[in-house]
């Protein structure tokens, strides 16, 4: 995945849809895992962390932490686990984290709750 700032701005102008989701901050673990799982089970998609629901670039202050947490969620909270592609993109301020979730050949996927179920 190679997204530029202009690619991100085009996505924000088009808005959210079945294959694009905006989050101002990384949601709680279960909610974020559900988003990853839904993309993998359907047609794949892009999750942008650091963009508001209205498409305004907000950015995140610790993008590496967001990247690591997404990878951990895909490994630990989704079964079978997912392989994600993430990228940190500078969009004129704090960066945005872009996460690409491909349509999975191992579907269906499920979210594992905190108690392991």
C-alpha cells in the first residue's frame, strides 16, 4: 500500500462507505477488531485513524502505537488472525494511520472477546 496525502484527501472528500471507515482515534479493542473482521469477511476495506466521521483530518499523535495496536488486534482478537498493511501518512499536521484489510480467503472471521470466547 502506497498512499499519498492527496490520496487520503480524495478519500475524505468521497466519504465513508462499505469499504472505507474513518475513526478520529483508535476505538476500543473490540470495536476496532469488529471493523477489521467485517472488512475481511466482506470485500476488504480501508480504515483511516485520525480522520473524523465528517472527513476532517485530525491526525494521531502516536501513530506507531496505533499501528502496533492494529497489528495486535488482528493477531489476538480476530480468529483466524488477519494480515494487515498499515501506513503512516503525513497530511499537513499530525499523521493519519491507514490500514488496509484485504478480503480474506480464510473467512469467515470472528472477534474473540476479552474472556477468550
